[in-house]
């Protein structure tokens, strides 16, 4: 499998401790790569507002809040950082459309198969690709995404990774994903659908 070392630095982005420290130091909300306003045309086109959505690696981003403001009703947010999850649970305790759980995306066995209509990934696969055992971590995460998607569901990957580097990870025959790539300002958008799209 390809690795994407050009876009990585020396931090281990797959490590919970790294993110806990970062979210203690940087508690202000931050959206990686793109804000919802930029992604909205793609999200609205492919993910109905009634969908059960899984936001992997949610961090302290505003994307889920913005989606609720736009009519989305059921968003489960997971992150490996207990600091981020505690912060977001407190912040959105009065917003029942948003739920938060501390969870490693490489093992989401808490959820049964085919639990979600859509999975949105804004930089989480990229983070794992910069960690130790990147190909194994990526395969574990994507295997879980594939397991959790309902038939006809969509995996929306927003990435800075080179599509040539990301495609081998998404194209495994076991996923049976149709992949669509969109290039948008500064990043790629890949959708995997039980149908897949990829944003760049």
C-alpha cells in the first residue's frame, strides 16, 4: 500500500494522548480542511437530512452543529480524545440531535452492523495515515466504516491526501464501493458508496 509521508510530520496523529494534549491547549472550535458551508452542496446532494450520520474523528469542529442547523436530525460523533468528547458533550447537552462518544475508529464494535446511512470523515483517515502502522490502521478503520454502513450508504472522505495514495485503501474488493472523486479548493472529496465519493 502507498503511504503519504509527504503530508505527514513527526506527530503521531493516531495516538489519543497527542489529541488530548492538543485539545487541552486549543479548546476553541476548529474545523479541519473545510467548513460545512463549503461542503454543503455535496452533503445535501448525497445525504438526506433524515439520515443517521456517523462523524468519525469529530474533534471540536462545528460541522455537526452546522448540519443540525441545516436540518440534520441524528448525528453520532466519535473521537479518540476523551478531552474533545467531554468538551463537546457539555457544549451540546441541549442539542439532542448530537451525540458524542469516546471511541477509536479502528474498533467501533459498540455499534452493530449497518447502523448508519452515512459516515463523514474530515481528516481522520489522513491522521491515521500519518501514525504508526498506517496501512494497518487505515484498513481497520475502513473495514469498520464498511461494516457500519447500511446497504446504499455513503462514506464521505474529505482529504488532503493524493487520490493515487488514497484509492488503493478505498478500492478493496471486500468493500464493493463505487468511488467518485471531486476536487474542491485545497482538498479532495471522496465518496464511497456502498457507493463512494472522494473529495480533494
